[in-house]
């Protein structure tokens, strides 16, 4: 930039109030005095370097290099104040191509320059003091004037924005709106208004401005400038959004705002709009002929009047001291329950909020009814019942329990259960406390305990603790139940005593039978022995043949009596638990052969066909062979005895490692074609001295011990016996020896 040579131009500036500046040959301002700075709207220190074309229009054009070094005069126009008349200027050449520019008004007796000079600072101060943002542009959108508020939007000083294209500075929405306004503005429609977003470029909401734009036209109707004034409406817009959000929330809220007067029927002069849920309308509430007293149920009017009186004044230390009032509101479909919270808002006036609590009221009423039923149920029980917390604190007990302890609920509720009168004289407190810990962990507990209440006889109680779980599975309560079983314990003791007496008598009977059987065997053996001697004629023949028949009858009867005696002795040993097994490993074929030999003579005498049926490769059996043969002979003899002449008896042996039934291992089955056994007698035949009671077997003989002995001997081997029979078709007895007794040859 060129500088003026040594001249005393500063003295020239000081000597005249006329705006004066020095311009370089390229049109840049080198220096300007204060009147000039005030005239063009720039601080003095910002003038050096500024283009003269940015503040003045010389003869309606731009500064030309040809102006340098030439003296001339003409009319200049201020770009920032296009509605002012042109200012005469004088241009004088200076050394180095510079020029001295003087502005004056020789046509007006009052110099317009002086007027501008005296008011320019005030204008600058005025626009900078505005809270609105102010910007002025020429017809080419170039900035000619801004205030501090506008410059602050860009964090730049005002001078740095001068001569810049405003469209490059503003957000696209505002720039497009400004361009549209410039294109459409006319002298007849020189203004427009719009609210536009101003993005901040940072996290958070945008700022909003309400713009008022003014178009300036010259006398010919040409647009010369546009001035825009923007007011920051961000807070107002946010407040409006919050208001709308609050209105929407209130519309969805069950809380209803009211304002009413305290005189007369308490007329309502304000009501929120969310009344639909109550079946009410604003017109009904705001009807001057009605009031709040007409809204509530007639039975609740006295309570409302009394409540209004208790509401404190606004200047009270506790203006919200009055508790809420709950009352009913009749509707077309029934009634609603409302809670009113209110306060005095001035002389004779109140405000408050209504909350619809119908659902809570109905729920509370239902809960109360369930609680009433619960108490009715547990109090009707004769057993002791209580409810405990997981740590054992008593919170509920029924009347039976309270009567027994002779206490009131208030005396024991809230106390540890073990510290209540029910357990004061009990020796089972430690058992109770251990049970509470286990029940709190989710386990059901049950035990018997003895209680000794003061001045009352001891009682026996069947006591239990059951955990109750909440929806998450945690234990929330413990149910304590106690049933007095004193009578049952006494009856149990009596039954036990009777059982012991019966067992003793049974043992005596068994011992008696064993002794008697033993004592009978001795003379029977003598009878049998001597009868056999006579039958065989060891000492010579009998003198009369008729005695031979008598001797046979004596021998057969003695043998029959000996068999009965042996069975009685056997069952006595079984009942006394003295059955002893002498185990060995034998083949099934050997067991079947020995059994069939013992049964063959009897079958032939009865006219019965006896047959054997065995699988190949049967395992050997670890057993008491004598007892197994005894078992098979007992069952086979029964089958022969109860089969008619010409019948059939079949002995089978099978091995089933994995049968379709529960019987596995080695199975012996005895089938007959006898008379069969009625279903009602199937269990009886397994009992000692038990026989099926039908006419077909009444004369079969025996005392009913064979099957009882058989069953006991099979079970002594760890096996089981089953019987299947159908009257008129026959009977099948199945004897199962477990797989563990089977010995397989490798």
C-alpha cells in the first residue's frame, strides 16, 4: 500500500469538518479523518486498506485508475445510506498517484456532511446496542453494514464481514429465502417476514430467528439495498415446544387441573382439557349455574365443604398442609372415585388437581374383600395357622391359634415366632429354628412337637412350614400350620400296645404250634412205624385179613396227619423268621426231574396227565434245591388235587432276561385244568390257613398252608409268586427267581 509523502495533511483534516480522505492510485483508502469515518460508517482505524468503492459511488460508477493524479469534481453517493442525496466531492491530485477526496454540500445552506457527521456515531451506537441482529446489503448481496450481534453469529468483528456476499455467510435456508425476497421485492411490497432455523453446527438444538426484511429502492424504482433485522426466537420456540409438550402430557394425564371460587356452589372458572376419562365436559364444569358441589356425590358434599375450610392461606408456613380429599363423582355409567389436592390461590379462590383413583379404589376394595375372605377361611379352621416372614417373624395368625395361646394379635404380631407363647414351654424350639432356616431356603418342613401351655395339659401338634414363592421364585412368606393330634397320639399308643400284645399272642401261638407239632411227631412216628411193620408182616402174617385194611387206614391217616404237622411246623418256623437256606448251584432239569418223580405217583392215582416243558440252554440256579423241589411239589400237588379225573398238569421252566412284564430271571409255571379259583379268593389262597371257598374244593382236604409256605420260600430266595385263575378253566401259578440267582455257563 502506498503512503503519502511528507505533507501536513493531518492539519488539513483538523482544519475542516468536511469529510476528507486520501486514496491511492488503485482505489484503496490510505487515511481518512473522523468526519469521513463517521459518514461512511467505519471506525477511523479501520479505514486504511478499505476500498473506496465499498463506501462510496463516485459519479455513479466505480473508482477508476484514470482518476489518479487528475483534479475533478462531481457527485458521490454513500453506499450505506442510499436514500440520502448525492454529495458534491472534489478530487485533488497528490504525489505518487494519490488523490485527496473532499466531500461537501454547497447547495444546502446547512451542510449535510455536518449533519451526517454529527449523527453517524449515534446511528452506529444505536444499532450496536440493539439485541436484534442487523445486516444491510447492496443489490449484489454484498454486506455494507452489520451490528455486533450479527457479527457475533460468526465469531468475527463487524469490519471483517463488510463487502462479503451475505449468501455465503447465512445458512442455506436463510440464503435461499433472502434471494427469493430480493427477486420478488417491489416498491409496493418492500417487506417480508419469516422464521428460520440457524444451524449451530454443534451438538444441541438449532437456533431460530424471526427475520424482518426491508427493501430500499431509489427514485427510479431500482433496488439499492436490503436491510434485515432478525430476532432470536430460540427460547420462545423452545418454550412453545415445551408448552405444546406439556399440553400433550396433560391431555394424556389422569391429573386434571381446576380453579374455583369458594362462595356459593363453588363455581369452577378453569378446567383442564383432559376430562374425557371422567365422562365430563368443559361446558358442564364451566357452567356458571353449577359448581364443584354439583360435581361430587351428594353424600360427599359435607366432607368437601369441611375440607375447603381446612385448606391454608397462600401465606401460610405450610400452604399444602391439607390432606387430599377422596370423593365420588356420579357419571352416566356409574360413579368414579377422585382425589382432590388443593390450595388457596387468593382471596376466596382455590386451585387444585383431580386424580382419578377409581381403579386404585376398586383394587383396594377387591384386596380388602380378598383379605376378608382369607381371614374368614383361616379363622374357620380348627387347626393352628399363621403367616411368617422368611426370617421367622409372625405377621398373621388365625383365631384358633390365638385362642389356644390366650393372646391378642397385637401381643404377638411382629415378634419372632419362637418367642411367642406357643413355644414358651416347648422343648422343640431348636427344632423350630432349624426348620425355619430350611423353609426360608425353599424346603417344606414337617415334624411333631409337644406343647405345654401354662395351666393346661400338654398337647401333641403335627407342625409344618411351607414356603410361598413370589413371581421371581424367591421365598416371600412361610405358612405355619399346626394340627393337634393328641387324641391320635393316644390312639396310636393304644394301637401300638394292642399290636405288641397281638404280636406277643401270635408268637405264643406260633411257639405253641411248633411245640405241638413237635410233640405230635413223636407218637405219629411210632404209629407209622408200627403200622409199617404190621403191613410188611415182619413178625408173621396177620391172623385175619380184615385187619390188613385197618392197618392201611391207620398208616394213611397217620401219614396225612404227619404231613399236616410238618406244614404247621414249617409255617411256624417261617413266622418266627428261622427259615434257613442251604444254597447250591443246580440244573433246572434236575429240579424238574426230582419234582416230577415225587408228583408222578400222586398224579397217576388221581388220573391226571403230568408233563414237563423246558427251554433249551437254561441257566443253572443258585438256590436251596430241597426248598425249590418242595415249592414245585406243593404247587403241583395242589394242581393235581383240584383237577378232575382226566385233567392235565404241566410244569414249565423258562428264562426271561428282559420280559415284557416285571418278572425277570428264571420262571417256573404250573398249569392245571382244574376248577379254578374265584377272583375274590385269589389273595386269600396265599394266606396261612386260607382256602378258596367254593363247593368244588370244599372236600379237597388240607389246612391251607401249602401256598403260604410256597410264597414265603420263593420270597426267601428274592423271588415272587403270582397266580392267575379262571373258574371252570384252570389255574396257572408262576414262580419267578431273580436274574441274580441265574448262573450262565460260558
